[in-house]
C-alpha cells in the first residue's frame, strides 16, 4: 500500500501495482466548511468576511477551571482576560483587542450571548458549553447594534442528541498552593545582621551574645521564631462534579445537566460553592 499526502489535500492510501500509479487527491476544505454561529443563524466560515474565532467543547472540557471566563483564557487570539482581585468570586475583566475606554466607571466589555440571550459568562458551567464564537471586528455591530461595538462572545450550550438515553459523569480534583513566596530570615539571622548594621554605623549592638544564643536555640518562649507564612497559607482544594443526561428521538430531544463546584482558598476562611443546573428541550410538533 502507498500513502499519498500533500498540504491542503486529503491523505489517500492506494494499492501499489507493477505499473505507474495515477492518484487524484481531493481538496481538504474541512476548516473552510466549518459552521460558525453568527447573529441569528449560522454560516460557513469560508463565507465570513469578519474576524471570528471558534472554540469547541473539547478544548474547554480539558481545563480544570472554576468558570467559563478562565476556560477561554489563552485560547482566543485578541481576547484579553484579566483580574484585579484574588477573591474567588471576583469577576474577571474581558476585552476584545485591548481596552477601548478611558476613565473610571467606563466600560468596554464585549456583548455576551448565551443561546441567543444576553447573559453572564461567569455563571455558566464550562462543561455545558458546546462551542464559543468570538466576533472581533466592526462587522459584529452590523448584526447586534451598538452593544456589539466592543465585540461579541457567542456561547452555544449542549443540546440533546438522537438515540438512547445516555448518562455521563465528569469530575476533577486539584490542589492550589501559594507560589513565589518571599524567603524570610529567622530570628537569629535577623538579630545577627541588625547587630552588624549597628556596628557599621558606630553604634552599640542591639542583642548580646546570650540573647543571640537563645534566638539560635529557639527553645525560649520569650524569643519565638515563628514562620507566619506557614501559619497563614495552606493548600487549597478545588473539585468539580458534573452529571449530564441526553437522548431523544427525531421529534423530541432533551438534555439536562447538574454541576457542583467547591473551592477552599489558600487563606483561612476563604471558600466558595457553586451549583449549576441547565436543561434543553427540542420538540417538533
């Protein structure tokens, strides 16, 4: 057997014989035939004149993140996601091709549409997303109006499929720790360096040899050597569980999902719980 391949064409395997081979390769236009959600319908990607990026569910499902905004981070060129707070319930900032406003209180966020309705990107379960289309240029304003001046993020959720009822479960467990922490001196190192600094300035030592020895031994309650970072920070645990049910016939298709997220932060008394439930029903009457 002989395998023939070329960029832009489908790979073909043919049976080798004694004589010459005549092989005609077919165009591989799969990417250009990809269906993209635009406006109030769908179009093929080859027919679009605007800048559109498409992310499917496989790319999102592989990321152990807390919300859909984090799932899109780094996947879409030109989509900038940042957060000014370390709080677990903080809403990240989303911008398409940079900040477009100046001044406090002004906003330049893109229009978020979930199954055609305006919604919050942070409230949807990432496991419920089928695809995400990001419209990044002025062409989107011609479809959605002035609200789309800063771009549009179109989210299509999963729907039921024809066939027997299928029940699926997915979940993950992850751990979080503080990184790039400053390494601090112990009591003995600090006292020794302070004495050296005072002597260099022509002043008397702050601690005598007996006190330095107690710092070094660390067995005197009057001279504690406490690692406050170790007491303040801990290992955070995050786990998510998702159950999905879908199926149906040609006339009725259904999908239902239930998600649960639990986070404990790296600081004491920091935690978060989130429940998500979604159902889609398609009927032909």
